[in-house]
């Protein structure tokens, strides 16, 4: 029976569930879950940074467009007091 238990531990070692390296199999899965959750938060943070940067760029583009249109209207608008008919 002792050899059977050692065989089970050897199988667990082969699967990466070594009790000495990662703790008990339950701890191993909890650590794996924590890493996944941390990874999700990192991805979410990067996505939000990209989204904020894109929104800032869109705001700047709209501002420049309004500025350009205002300059065009100013150029096309005839000045008051002109003698042209």
C-alpha cells in the first residue's frame, strides 16, 4: 500500500501538482486562480488606458476640426464696411 501511495505522489509530481513545490493541490489551484484574476485586472487596466487615450485623441480631433471650420468661416465671411457690391 505504501508503494501505491508513492506512485500517486509521483503521478501528481508529473502533472505539476507536487506537494512540496506548490503546496497541496488545492493551494496550487487557488494560486492559479489568483494569477488568472490578477491577469484579468492587468488586461482590464491596459484596455482602460487605451480607451482613455483614444477618447482624448478624439476630443483633440474634434477641437481641431472646430478650430479649422471657424478659420474657414472667418476667411469666407466678407468684412463689414466693404465697398464691393
